[in-house]
């Protein structure tokens, strides 16, 4: 039964979207995605609401809108540690994260706006009968972020901005239960939703006519799920150990992010960008999992995670190929926060390299089509989760095309 308690605790990581792991990638703007997701030191439209709200007040015009959608086509493979010859591949539904940003200028120095996006929603499906079914079978989760924003130009070269963030999260997860019964195994469906709060602040600098810079801080968000539904399907002989209408509670810190970025107009046609991002993953040291109703077989549990702080390094470029066409490219390297012996199939974290391209095509003076394509390759990782003694070799990858529109006047 100890194994059963621990497997319950392990899957609870997925009741909340975790940034940059499990293919919950950053897709907050088509232009930025095309440039390796750089943007903290750039002026690329109202998507600055996310990347650096301080930059918003330096946009030219009165009204600004942009929106887009991406398709996450991901793949995970697993080969069990020797002497086994077992292997498995996930069959993930396509995720469709979206963005929308709108802003208006109130005067020469002041711009207000609002942004909505789903940067951490995703789906993962290993199957009902695979060897890791006691850890995870499938999951569907989504988090929608809404951010009202104010941006103010302190001087002609320095601006500041920020706003509160409201996060609406939901999860639907299935896993098998390793019950010792002549009637076979059981299963559980964990489902719930929650709301959490944070904030986003930014400073933007016009260092020179060709050089811009910025700093952005997105605060940690503590996601608390209370009263989620825990629906058990178990053999009749075990039914008394898993109460009907049970609920669960858990909480998980979503880490803070501190990003520095610069943009350099190298020539009249070429724009270069660099972002360095620090992610405060060390705030996630353990997972507490609390059932509303306990039995001898179903107890609350605490599970160590011991995540570590990480860095993300991004570079990007934009080139004005034609008067109405800009093309983009970028690359980034994203470190995994998951230390050795804490790797699970729910979030098969590994160091990742992202390579991207994209373009913007002006349909007229006010309306632009934006597109991007991102490929993410995870380094092969031979590791596992020591508390459950589940080890093997993981490979992960994803293709992410995206399309959007920008409109200003």
C-alpha cells in the first residue's frame, strides 16, 4: 500500500500547468516565438503586455490588437531500464494554446491594455495498459491567464508598466491503481479547477536609436486546488477502501521568472535580440496531497520534488526582406529543473533546445498576418523516480506551428 500512496502523490504534479516542462512551452506571441521567444527588450506590439509591460507605452499609434493560436504536436518515448526490453510511445492530442492582447493610448505617456493567453495548457496520453499506468495514463489540463496592464513613459527613453495576473486552471487526469485483488486493478479520475493570482512588472529603456533593453519580473503564483473530485473505479471487494464522492486538495508554487533582454538594430533591415531568463524553480521542494476522506488504504501523502533553479538562454533575429515582409529566426536552450532520481513520465523533463522561424506579412497599413514554426528537441535522458523505482530512457520532441493577426491604427 505504500506504493499506492506514493503514486497518488506523484501524479498530483499534473494538477497544475508547469512552465516549460511536459511540453507546456512558451507561446505568448507569434512574432516573439519566431525569434526564439525573445521579446523583453523589443517593441513587437501589444504582446509586450506579457513580455515587458513597460514597453507598451512606446508603441506608435492609438489602438493595438493582436491574437493567435498554435498547435502543439508532441511526442514522448520511453524505454524501460535493463534488463527489460519494454518500450512505449505517447499518443498525445494536439494542444491549442492561444493569445489575445488589446491596448489603447490615453495620452502621450499612458497606455492601458489587457492580455489573455494559455501558455501552460497541454495534453499527454501514454495509454491505459502501459507499464507506467500506475503513475499516469492520460491528462488534459489548461490554464488561462488574464492580465490588465498599465504602462507609463517616465521620460522619452524610460518606461514602466505592470499589472495583476488572474489564472484560471483546470485538470482532468486518469491513472491505474495497483490493487492486490483477484478481481484485477482499479483506476482513479482526478478532476478539478482553481483560480490563482500574481503580477507582472517591466522596465523598458531606449538606450540609443539602435539599442533597446528591458527587464521583466513575473511573480510566483501559488496554485491551490481545493475540493477536486476523486472518482475511483475499483473491484467490488475493494470498494469500501475508496469512498464515493471523495475530494482532494493540493497546492503547487508556479515559479517566479526574471528576464533581461536587449534589442539591437544592426542595420536598417536587421534586428537582433538576446534574452536571459532565470526561473525560480527551487520554491518547489515537495508535494502535499490531501484527501478529504481517508481510509486504511487511502492516506494523505507528502512527496519530495527538490526542483532546482534554472536558466533559459535565447537569441533571435528579424530581417525586413521586403517592405511588406519580415522574416524571423531564433534558438534557445532551456535547462530542466528536475534533478536526478526525480524524473517521472508525467513531466518527462530534460534539457531542451528550441529552434524557430516565422514571418509577418503586411496586408495593408494596419493589418498584418504573423506566423511561426517552433521545433523543440529534448536531450535523451536516462533517469527515473527513486521513490517508485521507475527508471528508463526518455526522449521528447515537439513541432509547434502558429498563426495570428496584428491590427493597429
